[in-house]
C-alpha cells in the first residue's frame, strides 16, 4: 500500500534521508521510530507530498506522489503533529469544511455521521473546537484525516501532549482504524509502537536500522533472560556457583543486602529459562532463593541497541567475548537472536564502562 524505494533527501550538503526503502502492506499499522533529527518528518513530508525528494520514489496505493500528487493525496488522510484545526468553528462546521475541501463524493450526512461514531465525538459535534479538551481536539484532528475514507492514514506523533487516559484512548482508536486502513505513525515513544503497531521501522541518521514485526521485538522485550535474584547464603560461593552453572551467561553480585541475603544479577543464555533449574540447584545447596524479579528488556534498550549497532559495527567498536563468538557460530541469525546478542554485548560493555568509571575492579 505504501512503497518507499531508494528515497534520498539532501538539504544542501546535509543528507537527511539516505537511500531508504520499505513497504507497508495493506491493513498494517507501522510505527516509524527514530531519535530527533533521524529523518522521520522529512520522510513523512515526502510521503504526504509536502516535500519533494532528491531521488527515489514514494508510492501510495501504486501512485507516485511526485508524478501524480493529487491522485496520491486522495488516498491519504494526514494528521500532523499540530492538528490543522480552526478553533472558531464547531466540530460539525469543521468536518463539513474538510468534506468540501477534499471534494468528497460520499454521502455527506452518512459519511460524517460514521466518522463521528468511529472517533467518538458525537457528543461534541455542535461545540466550538476551542472549548474542547486536548484529547477531544486530537479526535477531531483524526476525524478530518478520515474524511473521504482514505486508504492510508498518516499520523505524526499522535499522542504528544495528551494525558495518560487520553493516550490510551487515542491508541485504541488508532488500533481500530488499522482494521480498515493502512496506518503509518511516526513516534519517538517506544511503548506506543509496542501498544499499537504491527511492524516497526527504525530510522537513524537517515538510514533504516531495523524493520521488523513488533512481535519479534516484543519477544525480546518479554524475554526471560535477565533477573535480579535474592539468595540467602555466602555471597562469594553463591556467585561462583552461578558463574559456573551451565545456562547462565552472566552473573554478578549487587551491593544490595537484606540480612544474610544478597541480590545477584543473572543473565541466562539464549532460549534458556533458567528459573526452575536455579531454584532446585540453590535449594540443593541449602541456599534459599527468597526473591526473583524478571528484568526483561525494555524497548529503550532495544532502541539504543539497534541504533548503536549500526554505528558500532561501522566503527568496529564491539569486541565480541569468547562466549558470544561461540554462541554466534552455534546459532542461526534471526532478529531476536541478533538483538539479544547485541543487547548482551551492549550490556557487558556498559557494565565494563560503568565499573571503569567507578574505579571498581571486577
Ligand atoms: P526527525 O523528524 O526524525 O526529527 P527531520 O526529518 O526533521 O528528523 O530532520 C532530519 C535532518 O534533516 C536533521 O539533520 C535536520 O536538521 C535536517 N533538516 C530537516 N529539515 C530541514 C530543512 N528544512 N533544511 C535543512 N535541514 C533540515
């Protein structure tokens, strides 16, 4: 439904979008994620026909936005970060205005009624926009994007500035829209992608650094690999047991102490759920496990990882440990593993850096 092919945008000597290609299938909700200055807005602006590209193509439902902007724009509903509202109009007037502006041919009454139903603004239809809450104004912004029933809806940072309740409502609304429309939304909020999107495209410094189904990312997020384990007993011996236990990739003792119990950071090998084995082994030795907290991976870790990865691999900064090398040769490449391995390397590097900074010898 959306096809971006070798898209390049230069601002003078600055290359804002550097030869990116990706596709969004019909009915998919794709999150376009990246740090500030990554090239998100530039890409969105090209997609919506607001900017021209230096080279490459952007196709909406098969129509080239540069070659036939009017036909392509008919297929797009766009909600910019600042919704283009006229605060002195009522919601009803504003939607009618948009209907006329777009030259919509659908039955006016039924179509606008349907939109108000979908975005749940029927109760404020006759209110002046300036009197509405930010959440409602955002809904009205979404309503204007739906006028003309476009196949593709593009949202730029759709929940910025909303309160937590409004954020959940707008995310649910977007999820619902994904049933009938193809949706692309740009965001810097990682949880948003996880909550709403089927696929995630991450851009950094004008280049795509990840393009994956959210569930693949979520598997890593939900991965039972990192724990804080609180164990009663002699710290040195417990740590040495943890470090020598097959299935554990990394173990360290934390400063936290609770009576005769210490907390340890434990990371298992890929695909290994170490919890039960750890419980039995500790119990055999008479060292009771009195707490186990899964740390998981948050999207921030993943985000930093994929962004770091492209840079570090370029500059060759990652020094692989023997264990990671062995693991790498044993296992097939997949995003999950790759991200996991990379997270592991990153975690190790960060730990090394922080212990160097703190002057600890490990
Ligand atoms: P994002 O939306 O991810 O924050 P942008 O697409 O706005 O990123 O910007 C990408 C890069 O292009 C940045 O380095 C930014 O400074 C630059 N840039 C954006 N707009 C312009 C412009 N109109 N003129 C010159 N440089 C620009």
